[in-house]
């Protein structure tokens, strides 16, 4: 039987759920029983339990902070080697790993507003605890988070047990559906990103005929039949601490989708890919249930989205576009939601590497899944006897390790203000219209390739790879953050290798 480990903290669950903790454990037992009926051996581990700590060889920390939780996850993973690793609870139960966002400059106009990137990516990597995104470019593990509703500190003992019951019941009753029922989809794009979204939908569903555009399409106008389709794909704006998604045309940002629009219309088995800024945020009670939490409450199986400001081009493909379509394609091909994310992360690194600008590093770190990583929304066309789950995990592990060996670190070397990229880089003339930036940040890749790669390149007489030339990314940022929380940021990234202009990329905040 394949193995799934579910990790959580009993002391925090008791504090959050009070007298309902017994009912919560009964719900966990139902998950174990339902998984066993599907051929999956599931183990619920309370990592703050003394017996658990003794079994896996880690000391009980004074505080279960990010560093302690990362170390504990690693200790348990290395001993158990599960096919699936699930974290139970929102950020107030089991912390996200907070990675430093080197694009952020406090108080500077045009700067990325996120000082930190809440991430589950480090739990999917063998690398030790770090706050540096560069440490986690070798994902090897299938990881997902089964969330509950986070509470404010003063709401002790009032955890929403009915929400947890609904989410676990969805997992328990989930079965792979026939691929034919996934041909219809529900997708909404901001008007300004129509071209980019069309490419994503064609790559994912082979057509873009069912795409809604906001504006003119408005909240409240979507039928139960449209929302009831199983795949959902959004290329819209999201906003910090606000549950809705927004469209854009010019300077207008109308609501495109609200949590209330989903009530009673989402079909069990739906899965969601959302490029939106803060699309996968988990809002505390009192601020309104987030879009991701609402989807799971309405029996969607998995929600894949970003914890922070996400980016992509206005036309063409990049960053959030790639992560979301890779994930969706993998799910549609029969992968579990957790394996679909791991494969998407690895393909994103392969396509974007071997050197990464920091927007690519942020994209890798910020996207995660909410839901059980073992669920297969779609039946796999591949006969199971052709490729065992153990073999598939071994292949993914090998790919992740290889990626980590070939992707060097990208670190910030300077910040400055109000630069005109067209004057600094004459090669950009007639290519872009950007104007004066609010902020310029320079990133440098430590070494173009690892020593082993350089030696191999020298052996095969490839001089442009064998050397130790520096790669620099000149990042020009400008834009605004509006009162409604929507970010409208524009970014120009100029790539330079060995003082030679190598190309450019334009990104917009989602």
C-alpha cells in the first residue's frame, strides 16, 4: 500500500477546537479508514507528542516555529519515505515557511509589497531550514496542506469543526472521474491579459472557447452549469486580505468572482488553478472566508494558488501562467494533486533555468496546493502495472536532485531609485515602452554553473559554458497599490551575461 503521512500539532488543535478535539480526532480516524479502503496506508502524527518525537529522534522544541517544524518534517520524512506528505491546519496550526522576498523595499513606490513569502515549498525539499529562496530549487517530495479556517488570537476554542468535517468528507468520498467530464471548464481572465490566458487555456484544454472576460462579464452572471464544470482556471487580480478576485480593463478593476458566487454551484471533484495575487491566502475569521477556503467548503478537491503577489506577462507565457497550466495539465493526465504540483515545480525550473531571476524564484516559492495531495481528480489513462507509484516517486526525486545541482543562487547586489532602462540599455530602444522606474534592483548569479558542470563543459570544449561568467538581472519596478488592495505593478527584467545584453522580460502583477 502507498503511504501517506499527515502531520499536525495536537496542542494547537486543542487550543483552537476546545471540547471539539474529540470530534476532530474521530474525523481523522474516518480519513484513515477511507484511505485504507482505497489502498492507501495513512498515519496521523502529532509532532508535539513525546512518543512521536522519541520514535523519530527529534527533541521537543520550546516553540514550534518555522525552523523547528521544518526540521521535524525532514526527520519524519527521511524515516518514513511516504508517497504523500500532508500538513493539516492553516498557518495558526502548522506554520508556512517564511522566505525572504529580495524584491521588497519598505516604503519605496513600485516595490513588491511582500516582505516575506509564506511557502510550503521548503517542506517539499531535502534542504535544511533557510529563509533564502535559493535553498529550495530541488523539490523532491509530494506535499500538500489540508487547511482549516485560521482564527484570530482572541477566538480560542472556536475552531470551525463543521468546515473540517466537510473538507475531510470530500477527501473520503473522492474518486477519480472519467477524463471526458473535464472537457468543459470554467475560466475567467482579466481583459488586459486575454491573449496570455488564451494561450494557457489552449495549452491546457486545447481551446479557449469557454473563457469569460472581466469586464464585461460580471459577478452574479455565471450559471450553475458554468461553475459546475470540474476544472477551474483564473487569470485575475487578487488582493491582500480580500476574498474576491478582480478583472481589469484600463484603470477599471471590477469584481470578477466572489465567494458568494460559488455557493451551491461547485461540483464535487472540482479542481482550481488561480494565477491571482494572494489567490491561496487563508483569511482569518472576521475578514470573510477566502476564495480558496470557499471552494473547499463547496467540496472542490484541491485549490492551487499563490500566497503573495504573483506575476506574469500581459501576452505570451511566463511565471504564474506556467505554474498554473503545468499543474492543470498534470491533473488532467491523471496525476494526484500533490504529484501534479511537484512535477509542475520541476518543469518550471527546467524551463526557466539554469539561471533564474528573482521573480522566477518567487513564483516557485509562492504557489502551493490546499487539499489532500493524494487525491486523483482524473482517472489515469496509464495502466497501473506499467509504472508503480514507487518508481514514479523515484523518478521525481532524481529530477529534483539534479535540478538542485544545476541551478545556481541568485542574490541581490544593489538597489537604486528612478532609473530609465531605455537610457541604460540602448538595445531596448524600439522594443519596450517603460519610462522611468521607481526602483531598480540588480541581482547577480553567483556562478553560471556548478564546478562539475563547468568541468564537463570544458571536457566537451564548450567554452561559453565552461567559464565563470557572471549573469546579472537588472530589475526595474514601478506601479501602484490601490486602496482596494489590488497591486498594479509593472516590471522590466534585463538579463546580462559577461557585460553583454542577453534579452529582457516584462512582467505584470496578477
